[in-house]
C-alpha cells in the first residue's frame, strides 16, 4: 500500500519536475477508484453543486454538504492527500469564520488541506488559516464563486494587463503563506511564468502543460457530467453513454420477461416447496 503524500512530497516533486496528479472526488466509490489508480491528490470541490446536486453553479453549496462529501471521500481514499474546498461565503465575511470553517474540514472529515478562491483580496484569510496551522491551496484565474464579477465563466489573463493581475494574485497567495496554488482557465504562457516564478507547487485546471500538476473534474474526465464541457477537458471514457445503455438494456429485459432469469433467483431447499404448499393450503 502506497504511503500518503504530504506537502513536502509535492515540493520535492516540483523540484524534480515530476508531475502531480489531481482529480476531484465527491463520494466513497469514486475515491476508492482514485486511490486504486494512484492519484496523488483529491479535491472535494464545490463543483459538486453542479455534478452531484444539479445546481446551476457552485454558489448554493454550504459547509455541511462539503463536510458530508469530504468525509465520504476520506473513507474511500484513506491513503490519498485530500483537500476540502471552501464554499461561497464560508470564508469571505471574516477571518474568524474562515478559520472556523476551514477547521471543520480537518476535524470532521480528516482532510489534509483546504482550498479557497481569490488572490490579493483573500490574502488576509490565507494568512489567518496558515497561522492556525492549516495547509492552504490558493485558487486564482477563473474563480467560479466570483464569476459574476468576471462576466461569466471566462478565461482570464488573456491580455498583458489582465495577465499581470493574475501574476500579482499568485504572488500574493504565496506571500500570504499558502503551500500550493491552483490556476484555472488562463493561457499556458501565464501558467508557465507563474510556475517558474513561485516556489510553491502550481496546479493547473486549464492553465496549460507547464504547471507542476494537473486537475480535472472527475465528472468531466469520465464523461458523466453532460450539461457542458469546458475547453480544457479531455474525456477518458463516456460513463453517461455506458450507464444509459445499461439502463435501457435492463428496462428491455424486464419488459420482455427476460430478467430475472433462473440464475438470479433463490432456490427453496429440496423438499420444502411441497411442505410450503401444504402449509398454505391447509
């Protein structure tokens, strides 16, 4: 059984140029699959709002939902580094609330770290969490929780000026004490610059191949989420088609009387059927 990696392992991987593998997971069986596949890190992302609950976005997700799912993921992947995602308004309103909610991921779900969105303006929260002894992953670029301010789910840093702002956010996250950072939906040139500029491991979700590791939403990677497919997604299988076909086959067999077959039925002990008939007919 492989040993669970730590933050120090991820720093060493960055130093050696070894890529970090990173997926989201929202439940026990998916976490089991990910650990069996040897993933380095799992994110219990607030993307579960769309992928699990069918919300239009991530904003409706609350702490209790995140804790519930993070706890299930930890049970499924006890030897994998698990990160809990801070949902909208669980950390923005005060430093005290940020520390309290982040602490819940560690105390109630045994997570190894937390992730929160934002750069310069979230630096005080990052610092407070680090001072409380919590491992923090920052998240900049396209930040879904504030996508309304960005004009929607759009790539960031595509002009020189906006790229400069993304770099400033990245530096602020590191200076505040975060041990890792996630870049979302930015050009690969910007992702490369930030990866080389920062000392901490830099993960990419749509930030190009030059970062220290890659993240995908598991529901996208396995073709389970069907509402839309971001540009940066590669589908490695089509679970939706497989499951739909299986359900169609099941329904057809039930309607045609082919399921259950004799091999799916329990047998009475020899001689007991006659006794049973005698009992109910007497």
